[in-house]
């Protein structure tokens, strides 16, 4: 009878493992950036002459140019 416990509990162990990894991914791992960095890069040369607002990314973060 005790020999049946291991095969019968295997699906529950696998389910607990998947749920635990999902929780770990959501709470422990760092979140990916909301947008890729390339989407934030806008060249500002010549843009100010056209009257538009440009964005520049520097080491200090995002700034409006």
C-alpha cells in the first residue's frame, strides 16, 4: 500500500513545482524593462529646429531635450 503513495503523489509534486517556479519568477526575478531601450532613443539633432521635443537617454536616465 505504501508503494502506491509515490506514483500517486507524483502529479501533485510536479504541480507544486510548476506553481513554485511561477511564483518565484513573478516575485524574485527582476522584471524586464517595459520597453526596449532602442524605443526610447531619439536623435535630437535637428529636431529642435523643427519645433519638436526630443528624448535623450544618458547615464542619469531619460531627459527631455
